[in-house]
């Protein structure tokens, strides 16, 4: 078993569709510049209400990645 050192970053993704889409958007965008993403943890979920309905989701995630 190899030994790793990880770093964490915090991201907030947003979506008009769903919580899951907001998480995926944050991770997809981070993966464009951060390599070796390994795990995520949802730390906060918020939403925006318009006319009595959920109009927008914001989800904050901690993302861990392996250092070279």
C-alpha cells in the first residue's frame, strides 16, 4: 500500500437543476486544472427561491487530491 499526502480545497458549485448537478459542476471545473482528485465531502447546501419555488442550488464541497 502506498502512502499519500492529500490537500483539500473548498468549492461552491451552482445549478438551476439539482444538488447533484451543482456538485458535478464544481468537480468538473476543478478537474480542468487540479489533477488526481480523489474524494469530496458536501459541507453546505443553499438555494434561491423565486415565486415560492426553488430556482437555484448552491452546494459547497471540500475536494481532496493527491500531492505529487
